[in-house]
C-alpha cells in the first residue's frame, strides 16, 4: 500500500471524497502528484468538505428549502475524496432496479496537522439510534445497489508496473472480495486527471500504468476492458467513474504534448484554465463540455459498462478570476445571472448533455453524480445545484457523500439524508448514500459533541444503511473506499483492526 500524507480538516457537514480548500482557493487542494512508492496523488473522492461561501441569491426554487439541513457549516476536510468516485448486464440481485447506482480519509497511521476548531454554535444534537432497535426495512434489498468505490489509489497498487494478466488477477481478486461480502457494484475510477486507463480518442493514456502520462490513445493494454470482464464474471455491475473537469492539481507531472488541455493552453483557449499549479477544464466552455461528453459517449459505446459516475469535482475554485473574462462576455451579451448562478447553470448544462449522451447509446446504462453531503458547499463552493438537477431528472441517482455520524452536531446523518430524500420526492431520481469506511477509530474533529462517534461505535455503518433504507427514494449505498474496507490492515494501525472487523461483520449482517 502506498503511503498517503494528507492534511485533513473536517467540516461537520462537509463531505467530498476529496475535500476542497477554503473559500476562494482552489478546491482540489494541494495534492501531491509526484508518483513514487511513498508519495501519491490524493484521492479524487475524499470526505469532508470546506466551509461554504455564503450566497444570498437562490439559484433555484428549491435552494432555500434544501440548504436548511446544512445551516451550521464547518470547514471541511482538506483531503480529497476519491472520489472520489457499471456494465450493461446487471446481476440478478440488481437487474430489476429502475435506476442504478468520500472525502479522502486520513487513516490513523497517516500524518495529520492540527487545525484550530472555529467557535460556532452547533445545531441541536440528534439522539443516536439504539443499535438493538434497527427498523424493519420497506426496501426490496434485491434491488438495492450495494457498491464500492475503487479509486485510482487502489488502481496504483493493482495497475502500476503490471502486465495485463497481473492486473486481471488483481482486479479479479478485488471483484470477488466485493461479491463475497454481499456487494453487487463497483465504481471504478477510469479517468481521474484528464487521462484514461483505456485507449481513448480524446484523452492521454494514464500515468497509472507506469508513472508517466502517455499520448492520446496510448496505453500498454486496455485496463477498462479487463475490469469490465472481471466484474461481470464476478456477478458485479461496473460503473465508470470520471472526474470531468480536473486535469492537474500539481505541476509535478507533465502534460503529454497532445493532451487537449496542453494544446488549449498553448493556444490561449478559454476551454482550459490554469491557476497556479491547478489546471481545469472550464465548465463554462462549450468546447470543454463537448470534449467531456464525447469522452463519456466513447466509454458507453465501446464498453459494456453499467453506468457513468461523476464525483464532487465540479468548479475547482470560488475565485472570480477563474472565469472573469468568460463571465464578462456573458454579461455583455445580455446575461442576467449572478456569477454563482451562471456557474451552476454551466454544471447543470453539462450534466444534462452527459445524461442525454449516455441514454442515446444505452438506455439501460445509468448516470449519477456524487456531490458533497453538505449541500451549501455544493451550491456555493462547487456550484452544483443538486435540487435543480434532480427536478430536471437528468440523472438516474444522486449519491451524497454522507461521511457524518448520527451525532454530528453540524450535519447529523439522519436529517441530512432526509433533506436529500426530500429533493427526490416526486421524481424518478434515486438517492444513494455514500458511506465512510475510513474514519473508524478517529476523532471526528469537526463533529462537535459527536466527535468520538467513530471511536466508540462498532455498528455505525449497519445502522446508517438501515436508516437510509427507510427513505422513500432510497436506491442503495456506496462504500468509500476499497482499501479502507478490505485492506484495512494496511490502511489502519493495528489498534483499530478489531473495531473495523466488528463494523464490517455488523454491516454484512444487514446485507
């Protein structure tokens, strides 16, 4: 297991597989992109998110109602979610579902920097459900999506320096482990940094093969093809997890000469933006949107994936300089939206285009997004209007990264999942819950009076799944992430192993 060194501050209601930085800074954070045996990029799907930037304007008719559950904001973790972060033939356990379906954790063995906890008033603490009194579920668990995020961090171990047959053996073992546990889906990160683990007509071959980004279409072998074959052989669905906009969060790794981001930067195009070391496709650029949509269509056309999955990496910054010229042109052309509302509409536009592209190729393939659990951060830091996207029914599911305990004083698990469920009522969109398996034994610094919940509990995940099953729009859950779940003896210090084993045993009992 490659060691990860992450600086981690958790927001009570913040949750992203990869937590963004503070307001006004680049959200993707200071992840290290040097590829070596001791240093790795942060996950694209980390847990807690940063404190949201306040916004007085309502971006949609549902915004005020939906953000009420996130009224008490805390700084989120600076670690990145992996992402954060499915084939056309679903196994029998999930084949009848209408729609299929966190902030990168810092393990107890990883280094952390202390950050001063801000003084703020906590919301009234909710009573934690008794572990003995789990409610009977109204959900047909045969249709329940039970998924695992497999991030590029795991892929670094499975894929780097490996032959096709070696990778096949590694991903086969991971798929069989998931299936044996009772899961039915893997969400595999296939394009974390504007690169691809498959031969793409649009994106360069991933550095994950050997540490260096290759040219467009150049890969030693097709790792996505292998993964789809192995997942289906194990009876699992496979969704292809993509970070749509992110290209780099550090300058440590060079762009290949034919990388579209490199070409656009050389041309001075506004389709890509470089701020400091961060490089991102511009959500407001139609050219960039078309590239992303073409890349999604390519996957669905060429592979029997069961779905496409976006995590919480949308706008990389709140800085007005990011797209000031493009926004100025918009206003000069008669546009009336505020900067925040305009940015949200750009994200919504991309989501709608991707949904249409997926369905035009394979109507049975699903498309879902995994926003942060803190909806205020979604609206005002990353500019994704989850309520509007749900109301337009341009996704099959939304999977908020619910990396909070029941006793979290800022974003209690129960009321927060209920707020997302409320958004989906009356629509075809399902709600999945993203659950943290990386927090066991750790004090949740930003959870207020509930900070010791991950230390004291041994059945937290089981109770979270059963609470979610009571939601009227519930469709499933996703665990973040594979290593902290099944390779926990490398992820955690030995003092936490017994607790993790008991948590997993209790979770298995409810599957």
